[in-house]
């Protein structure tokens, strides 16, 4: 369950990064379209970048296996390429070089953003595959544990039945013999001895046998 939760969390972080990147790209594209660095849009962009970087830091801290680190390196490389292109485009817009910013957006920013999106999609698919594998292993484990518990339960039931039968035999048979002896005594037949195995018992049945002998 812990592994499943971790996989789900990493998938969620990758999707959040993708969403934040999309929101940033939208604002950059809007400013590029108008060929100027709008102050309000820039404030929105910077706020979204803060969320993006915070999520990315948490995302980075969870990558522990070799496969995780390999995929993380691909994501970071694509993210850096896109971020650097974005920063150069924003600098051009602030310098009132709208035409150059438009060219840069088509030649570098958009391809870098597309590459990042493709890598993040691959990462999400990788995590979903791992999650499916973990869930499958969990189901197998639950099935095995269920079989073991059922087996233990059946063994306990059978053991209880066997113990009950033994206990019943150890009580009913001697008690039946003692009662039979009492009937014979009551009818005046006192010549029959009480079996030694009853006399040697140290419980109530043995006491009853002793009384019969008297």
C-alpha cells in the first residue's frame, strides 16, 4: 500500500508539473502574440513558476531508483531547455523586440515545450505501469494470505472437531458404563465389578464408579 501510494503521488506530481508548465506556456504565448511583456501577465507567470518549481523540488526528492533518476535527468534537461528559451524570449519582449521574440517562440520555445510534454507523458505512463504492477502483486499477496487464513481456519475447525470427539468419548463412554452399573445395582445385581479404568479416574465419573462398587 505504501509503494502504491508513492507511485500515485509521483504520478500526480508529474501531472501537476505538466499542468503548471502548460499554464506558463500559455502566458508566454499570449505575451508573444501581443509582442510585449505585460506586467499583469508577468506577475501571473512568476506566481505560476513558483508553484512549478516547488512541485519540481518535491518531484525530484522522490526519485530514488536508477530508472527514476534516468527519467528525472530527461525531464530536467527538457525543462531547462524550455526555461532558458522562455527567459530569452521574455528578455526580448522587455527590450521591445517583439518580432525576434515571435521567431524565437516558434523556433525554440514551442519545440522545447513540446519535448518536455512528451517526456512527462512518458514518465506518467512509466509510473502507471509500475502502479499496475504493484497492484497486481498486492492482489496476488492478498489472495495467498486469504488462502493461508482459510487453511488455518479449516485446520482449527478440524482440530476442534477432533478434540471434541476425543473429549466426548472420554466422558460419554465411562459415564454410560457407570450409569449402567448403577442400574444393575438398583435392580439388585451387585456381582458385576466396576471396570478398573473407571475406578482409576480422579474425576466425578470415577467417584460415581466408586459409589457403585460400594
